[in-house]
């Protein structure tokens, strides 16, 4: 038989999922920015040679 009444813990799970997604997106953007900076440095060093 299914439970009746309020669903348990769905608000907290939703909030947690949202926060974890924000964290993952932040890490991805930081990695992409770092990669772009390194690529620019490499290009600059190649043009100097």
C-alpha cells in the first residue's frame, strides 16, 4: 500500500540536488577558464619563439 500524507524529505533532496549542481557547474567553469588561460600562454610563448 502506498503511503498517505506528505512525501518525506523531498524539499531537502531538491535543495541538495540544486546545490550540488551549482557546485559542479562552478568547477566546470573554473576548469574551462584555466584551460583557456593555459592555452593563451602556450600560444603566446609559441609566437615569441
